[in-house]
């Protein structure tokens, strides 16, 4: 093999290597889930103690609930909010008063924590809660949530989180709320068209 052929071969290998590296960087996992209070998906996992049962494959990847951002105008369809519209995670869309483990929360200010399995530039973090008169035995729809205002919201303006744990403070649960409610957490990422969705099954006490 002459010198030119060797150089050509090496050049081709280098281009393939660069392409693979670029693809890996662009397609690396950029996921996360709500760890405190623990979300429905997290409580399906072994890390969450498997307190939720018969969850299907989400037990192995609670960080993977990704769908289009722009909720409530876009995002997962009604009845499929908990699964972020993923058919392979459809067990999460089952909804009754007793289907899921409830975590105790108090009215007033609360703190919510996301665990990121990989960082992603972020637009904002938001949390919504079901209405006072919601039906806990019907699937989660936009009409079930109070979408007039999030109970908390943090704008990150495209910043890349510098840690794997992101804490959102001053999440205010109304004083007249009691009993079972669902809280919807949304992580809107900045440089894709997607967001990550997590629901929390809460037993609210004064």
C-alpha cells in the first residue's frame, strides 16, 4: 500500500471516529426523575424500594418519561400524562385511589428535588397539582389539574445544571387541600423540543 493510500485510509477512519463521537454526544442520555418526594415512577424502581407494584418496564428506567414540551398546549395526551405517552410505560396511567403508594406532604411550602442521570440545558421546572374536586378514580387529564398557576416554577433560562441534584423551593400546597392528590412535575429542556414528566401521589395533611 503506497503512502497516499495509507493517508486516505487513516483520514477515513478519523472521519468515522468523529462521526461516531458526535452522534454519541448528541444522543447521550439526558434524563431525570423526581426523587424527593419520590415520584410514582421512582417508587416503581428498586432504588425507590419497589413500593409501587406491577409497574412494567418503567421500574428499570424511571428517568425515561420524555415527551414533547409545551404542556398543557402540547405534551402527552390526556389519559397518558403519567406515562408521558409511552405505550411501554402504560401501567403508570392506571389511576385509582389505592393503585399507588402515597407519600405524605404538608400544606404550605414544600421542596421538590429532581435527580438527573445526565444534565441538560434547561428552560424551566414546574409543578402542578390536581384540583380540589378531582376524581382520583379517573385517568389523569388536563381537566383534573389546576393549570391556572403552578404551585412552583423556576426559570433557568437555558442554563446547564451544574449538579445531578436540582432542588425547587417554595412549592406551595394550598391550605385547604387534604387527602390524596397528584402533583405533576415538568422539566422543560432548552435545546430540544422535549420535556420530562413525573407524577407524585401525595397524601396531603395540614
